C-alpha cells in the first residue's frame, strides 16, 4: 500500500554478475512483458538507432524481464543489445556510453512488467478497511520487491519465487524494506493469513547471509504481536544485525469500515506508553552492544501515549523518516532553524489544517513563531476524521469533505496550509477526489500544500512558498503511478 501510509505527522501504511536464471527461462513470458519502447531521450546513445515501438529483449546476453534487469545490466560502458521490431524481426546494436549513464529509453510501463499484487490477507490490512466506492486504484494491494528497491515500498517476502530471491542476491538489490510484523512463523501465518507467511523468516536469514541490508517494519496489533511476542521479534531481528539495519514499530491503524474483519483493538494511551518503554529499553541495549538502537517507535505511538517525541540524536540517521519515524522531531528542528535565520516576515495571518494527532505539535510550532514575531496570526485547526472514523488521527488521511465541512465559517486568514500528504501522489486531489482547486473555491482562499519540512513550513507561513505542484517524488514514481492508475 504505497500511498496511504505517509504523513506529515507520523502514521498509522559495476559490473553485472551473471544471473543464473537468465538462461532457464529464455524466450518464456516475453509476450507478457511491457518492454516496448515508448520514448527515446534526445541525445541519448540510441537516438536514431532504435525506434519507438521496438522492444528491448537482451542486454549483454541477459534477458530483460523488468526495470531492475534493465537498470542493472545497462550499467556498463559497452553494451550489446538485442531489440525486436513490431514485425518480430530482431536486430543487434552495440552501444558505448559512460559507465552508469542512462540509455535514455522510456518504456510502456515503468516496471516493464505488471505490478505484483500481494498474496496475503492481513488482519490489519488498511486497504480492506477502505469504504466502498473509492477510486479503484486505491484498492490495489501491491507487494512488489522491485518497488521496495526503487520506491521504498515495504514488502512481505511472501510472493517471491526462488528465482526472484536469487536475483535479489545475485544483483545485490539492497536495501530491501520488509514488513516483518513478527518473527514467530506461526503467528506470522495467522496475522498475514497466508500459510506460507512463516517461510519469509528463512528468506530474511538468507538475504542477511548474502549481505542484503533490510529496513523492517512491525505493524503492532495489541493482543497479537505486542508484549512478549514483540520482545521475541526484537531479539530475533537484533541477531540479524547489521543486515537488519533498522526496525520501526508502528501502531495498527483502524478505520470505522471494519465490518466482517478480525476484531482488533486500537492502542490505548497506557499501552502505547508501555510499548514505547519496551522498545526504547531494548533499543538502549542494542545501542550499547552494537552502536545503533535499531528499533524505533512511530511518531503516532508517542502522540497516542502523550509522550514527548525523543530528541534529534535519538533518531541516528533518520533511516525510516518516510515511514513516520522521527518526522515530527525533524520538522521541529528544521522549523526552529528556519526561525533563527528568519527576517521580519511582516504581518501574516494564515491557518494550518492537520489531523488531530499532530495538532498539538503544530500549535507548539505556531506558538514559537508567534512568540518570536508577535505580528503573526497563525491558527491551527485539528480536523476530525469523520470519513474513516475518529480513531484515524493522521493528516495524510484527512479527506476534502471533512476539511471543507469543518473549516466552513472559521477564521482562516489569507491562506490555508495543509500537509502535502493530504493530496494523492502526483495529483492535486484529496483521497475522496475533491480537488485542491475545489477546496480553494469553497473556502475562498488559496490552499497551499506543504511538505514535511520545517523550512518549507516557515516559508509557507511567510507567504513565500513555491507555487503548488502535484505531489512530487522521483520522476520514476510519476511513471509508476501513471501506469498503475
Ligand atoms: S494484505 Fe497485507 S501485505 Fe497485502 S496490502 Fe494488505 S497489509 Fe499489505
């Protein structure tokens, strides 16, 4: 689930080696592949030599099955390519380019293959908790190792063939982001409701032996994988260090649309606090033994517990920032730095809308700014999530409808700042398809999306934010989501 679990405010989602599998399946499955060239970059080594509509079959003797094969095998300076014209005729090209330089080909689909859907039926799956009638693409459950490497998606390792595992090892695809949830194989089978889910633990050990780095995630469900089970999982994962580089513990997210699904209990503040203590104490031991605490709780767990978010140095390299680990701390650190460097912003009256969890934090930041510059008037509005249910408190799942209804008639100043993650990736729409433009029209003021970045937030407060763009990450991500829509 790539786009539901990222938030402004924490959350709760050389030289090629030989690939032994190349020869085994030569010629098989190619008609299924979407390796048709859609565009050739001007000035690239293949401009004027290959044609749009041709297919790339092999690079230096390796069959190109997907984007990973392409990126890896096209790395070298000298390439021997086999291409196929639409009439089936094949031709060969020899290419010289800079090592690591791009061949400049753009294919029909970003993955050059179909995205892999998941083989699980997890008890906590957020997609199963979506209301009916939303956009069809929101219901797609991906679990694709290629997207873990290329976009940072978390995968469960439950749908990998032995050939794919060997490819990760042979091509040294690292790091891989793994949704572990538990290291107890029987419990994993029950939680992922997949009889093969326990086998992934053996796969993790195999990847660790091969030096593949893994960043792991545990979606913690009270009564299932918390308490002693969590301690067991942490011990097992610690034993795989340094291959297991970091582990996030994030609370299960529960919407009001769980009819017919396994009964799950949300975290109470007390249980959130106990889990933080458990993970922090285990992390303290890791820090002493190994020099890294490895285990980190999601920001949302601290907010639920009413606990202070740890200081900057606690988060080491902020490895799982995108997963909401330390995001609020970094936001504050950056915002304070922006304030220290600030010049008189003049009179500014604006508002910030966010999920209920982050609202106290945002009020604290707004307070710091108004103390330093008393002419500022910044109002922070916490938006209750009527759409998904009030247990959903993150900004990233606030819908346009809730935002508009709850802000009608409020003093908003001259512009409204929202988290960029309230908008769907690469689009200007909220999850319920209300567009940012619709929101601007309804509220009668500019609605400015802001990344989780303290400097950007300060700029937006001062009215100096860049013109809103559709939510942008890597260009490759654009391609993937265009394809997967
Ligand atoms: S069923 Fe599990 S693995 Fe599949 S999308 Fe849902 S949470 Fe992710």
